[in-house]
C-alpha cells in the first residue's frame, strides 16, 4: 500500500507550499546518498521524499493527489512514478549555484555524469471518442523526436575513434579554483563538463549523439480518462545529450461527446423514452450503459421526468476506487398516432382517472396531455 506523501515529508495536509519545500529540503539533505555512502535504506528514503515533493510541491499535482490519492499517478498517468530524484534535488537546491552544490554533494543528475543532459519532455494530443475515453483503449501514434544516434550509439564520436580525456579537468568535468579557505568548482569550459573531448565527430549526428526520427509508439489509454487528462510515458521523450537520460512523453487527452450519454467527472447521464402505460402500471426496461446494458425496474405510478440512480454504473475511476453512478431520466413516450380502438380505451381511461375525489376535473387529464404533445 502506498505511503501517504504528507507522512513521508512529515507535514499536515493543510501545510503551505513553503512548508512543503522546507520539509523536503531538510529531508533531502539528511538522506542524500553522498551523506550516507553505502546505506541503501537512506538512498531509498531519498527517492521517497523526492517523489513526495515532486507531487506535493506542484499545486496542480497536489490537488489531484488530494482528490484521488497516489494511485492517480499510476498507469503511466501524468506525474506517474517520478523523475530522477537528483533532478528534483537540483531544481530545489541549485538556485543558480548548481556547480557549488554538485561539488558539495558529488553531482547526482544522470548518475553524476556532469556533461550529460536530460532530453526534453514532449507532448502529444490524442483525440478519443466518448466511449474510448470511458472504457480505455490502445492507440498508435507517430512522434517526431531526437533519438540516440544509431551509428555512434549516442557517443558522438566517429565509430572506431572514441573520445579522449579532457586535459584541463582530467576527465572530472570540473576545474577547481582555490582562494583562501575556499575551493570553488566550476564546469570545465573546454569540454563543457563532459570530461572528454571528441576529436572526430560522428558524421551522422555531427557529435551530438542524437538524430531525428519519426517513431510509432503504442499508447495504452486507461479507462476513465477525460478531456484534459495527461498520461505520462516515462523515457519516451527526446534522447539525452552525451549519455543523459531521455525525457518523458505526455499524452494530452481530448475526449469527444456522445449522442446518448453526457458526463460529469465519473458520473454519466442519459434519458430513456418509456411507454406511458409502463410508467402507470410499472415494468422492466433495458437501457444502454457505459460498459453493458442495464435492467431497470419501473415502479407503478412513476411520473414522467423521474430520475433513477444506477449506483456504480458510471465511469471507472482512475484511482481504481470503483465507478461513478449513472443517472437515468425517464420520459413518457406519446404514441405518434392513435387508432379508433386506442382512442376509445384512452377516453374511458381518462373518464375514470381524469376526475378527483370531489368529482372535479384535474388540471390536465391524460387526453389533454397527449393533445398538448401534438400541438
């Protein structure tokens, strides 16, 4: 069972965004792997607090978490899983002094490869019809993106030549300047932090280690998505530079409308025309549902316009906590044309039921209602 993210950071659910950030900073320093070498429990804790901050530190993701819980960030959905925890750490701590913190904590982003840079995140919009969004589906999309160069395998160097160690930084990617009691590390300007020099660039990618391609990707759409839902595909964004990790691909859902159903969150609404005799005498009807047809029992003397609540017959919730409800409105179906026999029985019905206990005519008899329907 997923741990409560507020408990992970040791804060209450009413904590301000500034409190969230302060709690994360304190725990991130405490459990940073470079402060706890060889301690796998501390490393795992560092990842947990980074995951908690990535969600609670973002007001939009926090609101979604408060409503749906941590399971709303699964199934590849937006925010599902989390980025490299060192990326979150650097975003919060660097403040323009990334090199100083890299020196203090020993790097971290992309496993300490200083020249490596994470690839860009991409976004792609997918149009679904109403039922595809409610039931879930699988789509194949084409994405134009930078991928690892096939010729040099992402190294950037011409095959067979390789790269040499940077003489200025000795392969570390940084150079240090000593002044008094302080030693400040800066990114090596010669190799741009890569720690190596490519003398002969790959002819295909010109030394970048990446090439642009169009890729077909199968996307699994979980049931319950709606317009505005963002599905995160980890690592399906652009390839990183100089061995850096790939970015993520976000699928933005645009769900269409439906002639039968309308939707509000996970609840659905529909209408059904029912013979007025069935509303009077009662009976069973079968109506279309999101996932299957539903049997509905109509009690005697049900008024036209009555709304039935079909509990648990709505759309599946993204957090896996069940389904919404289906609200069915029944309307009396007026025959388009009456034959003489039908008119005779209907007139007799109206004579019997069209007066109150005192013998006074009711405002609208059944015949009057039918006549109004034809006006």
